[in-house]
């Protein structure tokens, strides 16, 4: 759905794009009917402006700027076997909000270490945003982060349109890690909602979550940043509260007693926070940051702790 929303945005600013889609039935429906039959099917495309690819290497070769929207849990598998030389001269943009689990790397570090992509050739597109509201052309604010200011501004021109405002930032690491952690928080919030906790507690949870994110991103990449900017706080809020949030929905199902496997099957979409919480928990072994919300979600999803008892412990650890 996010990939479909991004294509909708891009076509406001460019006459032709290349689009690799893994599922053959979605490619065929796009060719025949001009819409994605699986996600955001109400969005209609002028198919004459889209080059559809079934081979990802051919799509990479045909493009100068590569925007990746593959769920982080499948990014390594998707790119496995593609030689590094295929990325020579390419600009890489990540619209992925997760960690590559095989490497415990955010996407910037994954492309840097695995494909020798310089951070100067890498950018991140982050929210607060939901694909469903992009489809409805509701006003949305995005941030493009890159250590290369020229690249950030260039990418921003492709995303800015009548219903999308774009800011630029140099903080690729804080932007990526906060986007990862807000998914974990959204799972926690969904669990709490199912357990009957109300708005008052949710407000305290999110306030504490912001401090948890701040502690972690400063430990990992200590630069000057304003954690209340929309790319951090706004993205956290929309993911924790919105009816469109996959991670909150996933947490709600877990709080109701669904197994992880059943919740994933019911949703038919990826909750990035499920994979992210294990990666963050392992990464934090090196930093020893106080992260009670992350620990609670990890214990519920990976240590089979009862959600009610784990959240009760959490209520005594936050203020």
C-alpha cells in the first residue's frame, strides 16, 4: 500500500516511472485496469506513465533513483544475488520503516555494508504518513533525510505536491531508528487498548515512548536533533493512534490473545514492529539503554510472557 501511495505521489512530478512489483497478478491487473487490485485499489493510474517490471535487476538497471518500499524483513531475500556493481551510480531512497533482521541493520547501514552504497548517495523518506490518507489526498507532511543536502532537496522535489509537504533533514540514523521504534510502541499501545487501558494511560505511554526513543537514538547516533519534530514525534503519534496503523492493529490482536502467526495471517500485511523489536533488543545489548516499553513487547512476542502481566509490570516502570 505504501508503494502504491508513493507511485501516486511521484506521478504528480514526473512523466514516467519504473515500477517493480513482485506479485504477477497485481502487475497484470495494473496493465488491464490501471489499479492495484491488492492494495489501495481505489487509486487509478494512467498506465501509459508506468513501466512495469517483473525482474528487479532489469528495473534497477533502467533507473537512476531507486526507491525501496519492500518490507524490511524481506529486503535481504529480495536483493540476494544481485551484484553490488548493479548499484553503481544509483541514488538509493528508503521508504522502509524497519530493520533488516539478517544483519540487525537499519536500511542505510545495510546498503552501505552489503552493497558499498555511500551515505552520500542514500536518503530516507519518513512520515508521519499513512498510505490510506495519501490515497485520499489528505494533507501529509514528509521528511527526506540525507547527509547529502543536495540529494535530499532533489528527492524532496519528487515528493512535494498539492497534498504533500516535504521537509529535509541530515539525520538519516535518527530518522530510521525512530521510525523503527515507533512501530514497536504502536504494538504496545494496541496491546494496552485490548487489555482495557484508556486514553489517560495511552497518553502517558506515548510520552514515555518518546523519551525511550530519544535515549536510544542519542546513544546510537549522538547528534543535535529536536525529538519533538514531526518526523520523530508526529510519526510516533500517527502510528500509535491511527486506525490505519498495521502495528497497532497487530498489537490489538495480540492483546486479545491471538498468536503471532494467526495475527499475521489475519492482517495480510506486514507489521514491521514484530521483527523490529527483536532486532532492537539485540542491538541494545551493546548500548544498555533503559527501554521498558521495548522490553515489554519483546517479552510478550518472543518470550511468551502473558500480555496482561507484562503490561502490569510496564505500568510500574513508566511515569
